[in-house]
C-alpha cells in the first residue's frame, strides 16, 4: 500500500485567489490591505519563510512591509515597534517572526500586537479566546492542519488525534482546534514516555516538532493519516519534515508532503486573515 498524498497546493491556491479578490475590493475602496512582518533574527530558514510570505502577499495585492530590527534587537525595541504598528491605521495585520533574540520570548512580546491585527494568533488574548471557543485569529499553521484535513475530506469527529509538539505557535492551538472538531486529542512532547506507543494508537498523527525523521513506521499504525508540520532545512538547501516519509509511506493511509503540504496553506491563511482584518477595520 502507498499513502495518499495530501497536497496543500490546491487548497492554498483557492484561499489565495479568494484573498486576491477581497484585496482588490479593499484597494478599490481606498484601503489597501497591509501586512507588517517584524523580524529580529539572522536565521536563514526564517528569512526564506518571510520572503515567501512577502512574495505571496504582493501577488495577492496585499502590501507587505518587512520590519527588520536586526538579530541583536532588544525586547523593548521589539515591543515598541509592535505597539507603533498596532497604532498605525494603514497596517491591518502584524506578524512577529521567530526565532527571537536571546532573552526575548514570543509569549511576552506578542501582547503588544493589537488583538484585531493579530493575524497569526500570537497574542495571549487570541490564544485564550481560541481555547475558550471565542472568535479570534488562530495561529495560521495550526489552522492549516485542520484546513488540509477538511480539504481532503478527512473526518475528525470522534477520531483519536496525537499531536506531537506543544508549542504555543503550533501544537497547543492545533490541539484546541482539533478538540473543537470533536476529535479525541492527545498532546505529546519531549517528556512523553514511549512516543511510538502513543502515536501508533492514533487515527491521525500531527507532527510539529522540528526534527527530521522523528516519526518513523513504528509511530504510525497501518492506515493512519499523518500531517507533517515540520520544516527542517537540509544540507543541500532543501526542506524535509518531521516524518520519515519513505518509511511511513507503505503503512500510512495518507500523508502531507514537505514541501507542498501545510506550508503553502499556512501562508495562504495569513493572507486571508489579513484581508479579513482590513475589511473589519474599514467597516469599524
Ligand atoms: P518548538 O517551539 O521548538 O516546539 C517543538 C515541540 O516539539 C516542543 O513542544 C517539544 O517538546 C517537542 N519535542 C521536541 N523533541 C521531541 C521529541 N523527541 N519527541 C516528542 N516531542 C518533542 O517548534 P514549533 O515552533 O512548534 O515548530 C515545530 C515545527 O513546525 C518546526 O519544524 C517548524 O519549523 C515547523 N513550522 C512549520 C510551519 C509551516 O508553515 N509549515 C509553521 C511554523 C512552524 P517540549 O515542549 O517538551 O520541549
């Protein structure tokens, strides 16, 4: 048996096309949608990701400003910049890119992102509302996990999903979104005992760790669905996920590819969130 490939490209294209139409309407109404990405790192894979967001935004008619504060930026400077962008009426969406400089934590700084502009759901207020089942922008990657499963017709109600990783950016919000869809969710992390025993009992495995090849055939029961969120740069300039796709392909029922799975859907959702934020700002 060979696992069905759950591509994110088609879904991403349709979300981007919808965002492009909405962005054109906003521009025609005199309020072009604008996304600001605050960067304070020299990390190469982060730079690649930010460039891909900027390219996608521009293609969709969304203005994208990269605010590069440098890898040595002080947390106070980052917080001030987030506050000034939050107060700027021409900016509708704000992302604080990770990794951050030593001593700066996303959880501490993201509170300075205005809730209504928090298009990557990083402000603890957004995360708290998400956990409470109230409207808020979800972190785009976590939302992409559910969106890609929906797109491919994979039902979540009553199914056992093992999420590997408990970050506030991916693992925890993904667990909340999956619970909202009536999945039975187990969250695993670096202290989980016998990871393979836990994940191989699940119908769906979501890998969000950042370790190439962590999830192997022993972690996946035959026929299970595997969502690979990991993005690990390879020495030859490529990208691989957390899942050993070759080892898992024979037994898994379906698998998201890396690249071309969760990544493009994440970027497209950031654009969707930005045009929604711009639209709400216009009608407020
Ligand atoms: P992170 O903050 O470093 O969190 C990693 C999580 O994995 C932690 O909860 C950690 O557990 C857990 N972990 C580490 N080693 C483990 C092990 N051996 N077994 C089980 N769990 C383990 O990373 P993140 O920001 O969530 O990102 C995760 C991955 O997703 C990365 O590869 C990142 O590049 C990728 N990502 C992709 C997208 C996209 O659009 N495709 C977007 C964002 C992130 P502890 O909590 O115990 O330390």
